């Protein structure tokens, strides 16, 4: 048997987003014999069991996949609480509006987003990214929101002035001033009179 | 970036062939004038530190001329470099006064260019080394299957991971989806907006209890700056976010947050 | 050392959805000593390398994760749809300049490359390889750029110090161009809060 085969199969199972059946593995590796593949799979099972790591390769519901050892699940669930929270699109949008349009009321944020933002604003307040600046002196005295010091820390900003503006981002791929200028006539033959004739003209 | 397209016109091709023979300049994409210069130096088997400006300038100009004859756009940057080369060459042609001590700044006119070329070459090489690495998503892959034990639990508590660009981009996307007239910008304009100025003031008041008007305009004492700052203060005052006071006539104007920070934070 | 520790760490790293830093692992396993954890990590690296499987544990962008061996990519791409990022010479050059010279402004990148770099920078921002660090405290307050965590992850670098060393310049004048310029006031420790040391200074 090809000595690399177990490693090849292992990499396929590792990168698959769901269990891989033996048939599928054979399909993916037409250059190998089905029996070879089966032998390699049992070898893999055996070698992972022997090494006593944190996970093993198992065949369930007709497919192969890697599974952590149930005995370790107490440790694994610990990192749910500390893994980085992905920012939802709605929090990101709301935060962006508050950052760029502060001081701003909830009604104004909702006007821009077109949806209710109470829940999102509350969670941004709880995360201390947004703070209440005061109350607006209009009927109903709505709260006015702005960004907090923690907001600056999360984004590594020195101050609010350091927030990039929309214009700055848009200007990046605009045609630079340079190339919009009228091109000046350049006549190399005249500019370099001492170098002799150019090879073509 | 400038010569991405090969010429279409048939009658130009013989000319191109001739050049291939004589100069062996191929119409590859040169990533700017530095890239072209490095190419010419290598082609002529020259040492960067001892380049012959005459040779390089002639070939460089020939290349630009060729681009023009092929009706290819020559970017401004290439012309700037052409001017630089000609300037260096003319300085070399100036008679040297051998009696006089060479002035300290009278260094080799090539040296500035040589330094730029050397530095550029370093980054070009580093870029190739980086690009030759095994890349995630190209040669190297991660586990994509989610751990069943973890799938159930959604988490919103952990440390935040979001970049500044994503923030601006979210805002940009949002504004693009909103009809123009609904979006009210306080002061569009090229330089300073009232909104920026308000942000600046709010940011200062996060750190200190009192701020003086002069401090806001001190760094940039222009009419525009003063007016925009003043309007920003009026707006903040209208929103009852700050209180403004002045102790003496013509004395400094102070302002403080209307609500103490501690009580404002919920 | 607890003989189970490597397996526990392995299960944590294997199930995390992004690279886990040594600090994070220590936080998750308060019952173990930091030194024990470090020893277990090097043991893990060694044992995975020795077993010659299809993937290995590596430290990238300040964190640990499992990734497949580059040599096997030909097999893996048979079942994984990839849209590999294409890097043009100009984006690699720009990326290199930002990586080695950060924090850096667009004008400084353009000075080094001799061409307009707005479009390239924008596409690097969109690929999340380059990030905006803030604004430089000089007239015009230009944006300053640096590389992101994704940059290290994509290129498989442990940190910025692991960037390939720049080839020595046999300079006419020892001082590189940029250092001859007047130093502009910039506070890199505030602008680059998380990326650690630069590979040279």
C-alpha cells in the first residue's frame, strides 16, 4: 500500500464539512484500490486510538469523521464563553450609525436602518460600546447616544477624529490627480540630444 | 498597470518585433517606473550601485516612446521618473570644479535613485517570498466541520472581533441603500464637517471635565475651523449635551458636559 | 505533568473555530500551570509531526490551530471548492511594504513603489489582509495602514517577526531612505495595539 494513503485520507476527512462515506473517498481517490483504502482507514482508526489524543476518527451513519473524546467534553464547552463573538450585521450597522452620526437618538438610528433598533442598542450599551450622552430637549425627551471609550479601544483608535471617513475610503480607488492631468508632450530625441539617434523613429 | 493590453493594430507589430531583437524589451506589465528600471538594470547586467544613467535613461525613454507609438496609455508616474532620470543625467553633465571642495550635499546625483531602487527591490523580493508561501485556502486548509458539542451554544459574550474597515464598510453599504434625500449630512464639503467637529468635542469631553474654545481651534486657526467649531458647539448646546460659560467679558469660553459622565452611563 | 493534558489541549484546539492563543488556553485551563501547558503544546507539535498524518498543529497569528500539510493540497482540492485569492505582483509588493513598514500611510507606500496604490490598498482592505490603524498626526491626517490577523493566518506566519528577513542592502549610504526623513510624530504603541513587535526596528 502507498504509505502516504492514510495521510491523504486523513486530510480529506479533516477538511470535509460532513462525514465522508467510504464510497465517496474511493470516488475522490480513483488512483487507489478500494481494498487499499479500506485497509488505510482501519489503520487510521487504530493509529488514532493508539496515540491517545483528544480526538479519534470514527465511522458513523455511513461516513467517516473526526470526533472529540466524550470524556473531554467538559473542557471543550469551556471555550464557548471566551471565543470571539462575531459581530452581527445589525450590530455592526447600528454601531456604525452611532459612530458616524453621533449624537443621535434611537428614532434617528431606526430611521436610517428602517427597522427597530431597541434590542441592538441595548446590547451595544451592555457591551459598553455605546453610551448615553443625555436627553434631547424635544417632546418625549429621547435618549441621545454616542460611542464610548471602549469603542475606541476595540477599534484601536486614539480618538473619534481618527475614525476613517467614508470619503477617505471612497477616494482610495479614484483616479489619482496625477493621471487626470493633461499629458505633457515628451520628445525623448530632443530631450536627450547627446545620446544619438534612438533605434526607431 | 499601464500596459495590460497588448496592441491590436497589425501594422505596429513589425516595429515591436524589431524592438524585441534590438532591446529585448518585452511588453510585460511593469508595475510602475521602479519595476521598469529594475528590469532594465538586470537586462543590462548592471549593478544597482553603479548604473549607467545614460544607458538606462535611453532605454527607459525608448520604452515610453514605444508605449506611446502603440497608443498605450503612459501613466504620469512613468513620466515623472523620465524627468528624474533626465535631471540626474544633466547634473552629471555639469562640469565639475575640481579646485573646490565638494559640498556635502553634492553627493553623487544617482544616489537618491539608487537608494530608492535598492529599497524597492527588497520589497519586491519580499513580496515574492511571501507570495510563494503555502497559503490558507490555496495549499493549506482548516477543519470546516463544526463541533456538535459547540453548535448548540451561540455566544455573544466573548471578546469582539471586528475591524475598522468593516465598520466603515457597513456604514457605506447602509447609506447606499438609502435614497439620497433621506440621508441628511450636516455639512457636506471637502474639509471639515460639523459632525466631525462634534465627534472631536465629544471625544475631548470623554477625557476631561472642561474644555476651552481656544483649545479646539488652536491647531488650525482658520476662519472655516472657527465657524465650524462654533456651529458644532451651538448644536451640542441645543442638544443640551454641553453647557457653555464665559467668566469675563472677552474672557475664555469654557464648556462642560451638561450631564456628569457617571450619571450618563447606564 | 498530567498525562491527559496534551489530549485536553488537543481537543480544545481541534474544536475552536479560530486559532487559540496560549493565553486563551491557560485561561480555559486554570487548573493547569502555564509551564505545563507550554510543555504539552510542544509535545503535541512534535507528536503530530512524528506521526506523519494529513494535518499538523501549528502556531499562526499568535494562536494554535490544526491545518493540513501543503503537500496534500492536490487531493484536498478535489472535494473542496476553492476560490484561492490571486495575488498580483503589485498586491504582493504593497502587502510586503505594509507588513515591513507598518504603520504606514498610502503616500509612503506610493513613494516606495513609485506608483499610485489606492486601488491595491482598497482591495487588500477588502480581503481583510490590511487594516486601518487610525490616522497619522500630521497635516491632512492621512489614514495609516498595517497588516491584519488574517494576513498572518493566510500566509501561515506566527507573528510579524516571522516575516522573511529583508535582503541586506549594500547601501551607498547605510541609512535607509525613510530614516533620513524627518521623523513624524506618530504613536505606534497606540496605533498598533495588538500586532506585537515589528520584525525590525
